[in-house]
C-alpha cells in the first residue's frame, strides 16, 4: 500500500461522487470514480485500488454482479452503498464477497470509519491474520482454542467457540446470517437464523460486560453480526 | 329463410294411419245402422271422424280421413251400393258438398291446432327467456354469466352439449365455456348456433348439439334470444367494471393529491431549515467557533434524518398500496430490534425520557427486521410528536399470552377520543389540525399495514395520563415454532 490509500468509487449519481471525492481527497485519499459498472470493473483492473466503494444501483450492471465479478480475481475490500429500496440487495452483495455496507444517506464519519476498518482488515489478511484477537478485556487465541476475559479462562462449548472464532477471524467485517450459518453449521442450516440467535445470546452472556448492550458482538440490523476488535 | 315444405314424418304417418282406422271404424258402425239412417244423416255423421282426426293428429290425417269418408259414403251409402258409380245428380252434388265441407273443416281445425301448438311453444320460450333474463340480471362477472347461460340453455334445449365462446378482445382473453365440462368436445358441427352480438361488434357465439336433428325455426329463434340476453348481460358487466375502475382511479387520484399536498408541506419544512442553516454558515456571518455554528449544523443533520424518515414512510406507503410490502420473516430477537431503533432515533428522543422493558430472554419472534424497525420508529416518532417535552415514553414487551408477543409503546401525551381511536390508523387521518403537528399522516397506517402483514393486530388505547399503542405478533412462522431455543 502506498502512503496515500487509493479508493475507487463506483456510483452513478454525480452528487454522491462529487461529495465523496471532495471529502476523501481532503482526508488524503487518492480517489478514482466510475459512473458505470463496466467502467468500474475496467478501472479496478487497471488501477488496482486499495478499496472499492460500490453503489448497488448502477445503470448498466447490477451492483451484486459487479461484486461477484470483482471477487473472481481480487480480494480488495468492497464497501457497498444501498438505499432503502435496495436494502435486501446488500445482503446478497455481502454474501457474494462484499466486506461492509452503508445505507444512504450516511454520515461521513461513518464512511471514514468503515474505510479505516476495511483497509486494516485487508492489511491483516495479507499478513495471514493474527493468531490472537483482542477486544477490550477479551482475548481469543485462535490457534490454542482458548478464550480469556480479564485473564480468566471462559469455558465455551465446541459450537460456541467455532462461532466466536469465525467472527473473530473476520473481525471488523459484517458477516451475514447466511454466511455464518453456512460456515459454522453447514449449508443445510443456512436459513435457520434461530440457531444463530440462540448461540449469540449465549456467547454474549459469557463474554459481554452488559449482554443487553453488546460491545464486542454487535448486531447488524437485519443483516448479521460483526466482531468489534481493538485497533 | 323460405319456409320449408316438410316431408311427412313418422309421427304424421302414424297420425294418418290412425285417422284412416278411425274412419274405417266409423264406416263399420254406420254400415250396421244404415237401415235406420238416411244418407244425409250418414254424411253428417261422417264429419265426426274427420273432425276428430284433424283435432287429434293434424291437418293431413284430417284430409286423409275426409277423402276416405268420401269414398266410403259413395261406396256403402249412396245407391247403387257397393260401386263408386253415382246415378242421381242430387247425390253427386251431396257427395261433392260433403268432400268440400270435410276438407274445409279439416283445414280450419288443423290451423287452430297448429296455432295452439305454436302459442304453447311461444309461451314455453317466453318463460325460458324470462327465466334467463332474471338469472342474468344480478350478474357482474363474465364467468358467472357464461355459466348461467350455459346451464339454462343446456336444460331448455335438452342439449347434449353446449358451447359458449367469447372472442379475444382488448382487455379480454378468448374464453370458452362448455357443458358438460367433463364430456369430450363433440367432433360434429353444432346443430344450431347463434352469434352473441354486442353494441360494438361480435362478442362470441353460442353453439348447441341437440339429440334430434335438425333444429326447428322456433329453437333457432329462442337461441337468438338467448344470445341477445347474453350480449346484454356481458355488456352490462363490462360497463359496471369500467365504472368501478373509474371510481378507484378517482379515489386514488384524490389520495395522490392528498399525499402530494401533505408531502410537499412536510418536505419543505426540513428543507427550509437546512437551506437557512447552510446558507448562513456559508455567508461567513456565523463565527467559525461559536455555539451558533454547532446548533446550525446539528439542525441540518437532524432535519436530514427527518427527511430520510419521511421518504422511507412514503416508500412503504406506496408499497402497501401496491400490495408489495411483503415481510421477509425470520427469527429475530425483539430486544435487538428495539435497541437498533433507539440508536437510530437518538436525536429525536432527546426531549423525552425513555423506559425500555424488553427482555433479551423473550421468545424469538418471526418478523422482518427492517419492517418492524419501521413500526417502532413510527410509533416512537408519533409519541414524541404528540407528548410534551420531558415526559416519559415507555416500550415494553411481554409473552404472557400463549403463541403471541404483546408490545406496548406508551406516552404521556393527550388522550384520543374513543371514536377516533380506530381512525388514527387511517391514512392522512389526524386528530389535531395538520398545521399544528408535523407529519404526513402516514406513519400509523404503515404500522397497521406491517403488523397485519405479520399476522398481528394493532390498536391504541387511552390509559390514565396518556395513550398507549399496543400490537401483537404471532410467535409461529408457517405454523411452526423455531427449531432451536
């Protein structure tokens, strides 16, 4: 990664492009823009950006399709933008390899925070990922299958650990219900959100300071879960 | 159509035979009585079998009887007996007069009989047609009309098969109705058929397959009447439908202008705030570090959120109207939904205090996360809007009733008159005058639409010191409880 992270924005609305370009440039990002899906795919291949911001409604291609085609050859982090109309599409985009999402209209701090998390995550995954993930007083040793809270070991069942490990391994990223269920329980359980709900409740009781207001295992409304890690 | 000369049918042949037998029998009887009767009397008595024959079997048997009577009279009763020779001129005249009289009587009686038969058949037709008209009068549905006509004609004509076809037209597919539906389609040509002629052209055709071929003129006429009645009924139905459509359009037009006026008012208010704040910030009149600047910026953000909420409600409302707001239900934790709404509505809620009693341990509830969020957002924003600043807004959920979750969103705002409690869930219905309170009047109607699409119920009730919205949600999805938990 060069000193100035390079962000490619694919969106067909000129106002959004203008606003995002102005703000990101002010925050010392290098910014390229594309108004169409095909153009975005070409630019992504030619310029190899560090991150792609992708609107789901494009004039020529479906944003989900752009996501799928990008994932055929690159692991560059993708943040999808959706409006309320395409709310359900963003789950499909996340399932096809997008890393995060934002619902329009969004605050610029939110966008910057998501960009930072995505860039950090991509840097970490290039370095083959840490064996120990930390969040507050919680420490998860993925190699040793050990979880401690303020130094005290927390006893987890096999499924609980598998679930926690999967979330922690993708710390900072949104994981959809579908993706988590497929990975942890198996494809035949992909639609059984109720398993996930029950296990998340148990995990929060064991790991969170206040299970009613989780700060480590957060809910992404209607989409899935996210493991919040320290910087 | 030229009147057809009908060949004697078997029925007529039988009638003729019977007439001849009757006349022969009369001859035998008169022959026994010939010593007591005069020739003139015999001739008069011969008119009896002629008359009976005509009355019973029709014109041709009557005439047959008259001719036979003429020869029998000549042969047996006019001297010289047992020959057809006539000697006396007065006998010749008498015989000739007899023949003429017999034939004339036959004709008169025959015509009367035919008239009576045709009057009876017309009466039957008239009854059948008026029955059909009565059956069709209330029908507004094309399929019902076709079924009714099909059944009536099937019975009235004693048909083997009835087929009604309607042509393909703009706004209507080609339709065929057949009775009996289970029997195979006849391969022969229909016995009779009649076009269903509408005001603006041919609508279709009624065809009948009858057991006795060919069909008579009366049947053809009756079928034409059926076809006319069918055309009338179909056009009446089309007219009624067009009228309904026009009324719906008119209503939706009224609704659209109501939305437009309400929405333009609602959208303009936050836009005015944003415009004023931003332009004063850009003008340089507001000090860069002042508190006023922060206030203006906060106002811009707040009003933007409000605009977004409004647009969301508009979208949901049009989806409700189009019937496309189908919930994608999956098992959710109610507490998470409530938490997410409260985070989203932090700014809107800052003037009120909030008490939440929604346990994490409530059973999982099968709902569309995004839609249920919208229900809470609308109920909360309604509560904030109508209750004084500083008052308490409560959210609580219980699962005391079996198979159902009960959620309450309460506020300490003014109570609503009993008769308005139900109407506040109607679109654009407001208890307060529109200019005093913000909102499009859509929020509660959307809540109702969403909750009902989930199989639940929503209502409002007055409680001491405030108003509470209550809704219930079923705890089963497709008739099943969650697999785990």
